[in-house]
């Protein structure tokens, strides 16, 4: 993945533009680039990236073999611009060719239903916010397994799925559904009120704020480490020629910090 990061930097492709081209969030691009192997990427995103970089795996092409010339840079830029334009301009379409027939049908039905709901003049604002939350849930589904259990519970509760069907971890899904049923029963029967749950909701808000602060602190820490790494190496900027050295220096500085923390403890 270091080779890919180095190539993207050499080509001047920002994470924002790459995210638009791939049709994902910027955070998801960061997640992809933190993986240790391209085989762990979603297949359709890997295909899109290889198409952008003009890589043909069947012919033995690889990221490490790419030589960045003026012609190559211009061709990548043209493909990137066209891809971003399609994503932003409404000319984009769902590429279904690498999906199973069942997945193609499912994705098409979801897209059509979303379009239908978002076109409803009476509720389009409400649906927009609801589907924005849904999008956020889907972005987090790999890190929060309970997302799948929520979808399963709602499918069962609305009669689409048999209540004894378990597609995931049966024990965890069973327990989660029992807890969620109890909570929703309390909610629907009027056993809960804003005043009774004020303290619980306050702790909920505090926990989220704490997580945000920790994330911000980690971001600030990483920025400080990056500045320190540049300073120790004597560089003013990072490019393809010194990226590996820069990343190694960051790892070294973080390691030194871990050792110091252990000694202090």
C-alpha cells in the first residue's frame, strides 16, 4: 500500500478527488489506504482504481511497475476528471457487471426505492435526513456489527423475515433482538418519558463528545508527529522520493512515545 500512496502523491491525486471518483466518503478512502493489501479492497472499488491507473492484472500489470511520464499523468488526469464529472453531474450509473444476479436485483431495487422516496414532494426533506442517517450506518457497518442486527430486527418486526432466522452470529443477534424488543416495547407502551431518560441521554451525549475529543486529540497528535518527522529529517515537504523514509520516521517517533509512556508508568 505504500507504493499506492506514493503513486497517488506523485500523480497529485487528493483523497477528496479519489473519494468522488470511487463514489465513497473521504474517510472510506483513508480506510482503504490503511489496509495492507489491495485484495482486501471491495472488488468494485479495486476495479475502478485499476481502471483509473490503467492497470491490467491479467497482463501482469502492477502498481510497482508504473512509470509516471507526462503522457501517463495526463491520461490518468483525464480519466479522473471524467469519473468525478460523472459522479457530480448526474451522468453516473450503477455498474452491476461484477455483482451476482441477486445482488444486482437488490441494488437496483434499493436505488429505485430511494429515488421514489426522495422524489416525494410531501416528505422529501424528511426522507433525505432519514437516508442520510442510513448512509452513515452503512459506512459504519464493518466496525459496528450491531448495525446488521438492527436491520435484521426491523426486517423481522415488519414481517419481511421469519423471526427465527439468523444470518449473522446467532447468539449475539438473539440477545440484541431481545434487548431491542424490550426497549421498543417500553417506548411504545408509554413506559418511557423525556424526564425519566434525561440522565441516560445526558450520559449518551457525554460519551459521544468524549469519543469526538479523543478522535480530535489523535488527529492533533498525528499532525504534531508529522511536523516532528519533517523537522528531524530536514525536509520541508513530502514527495515520492522520501515518502517511505517519512513513514518510517513517523513509526519511530510513535514507538519512542510508547516507550516513554511505559517508562513513566
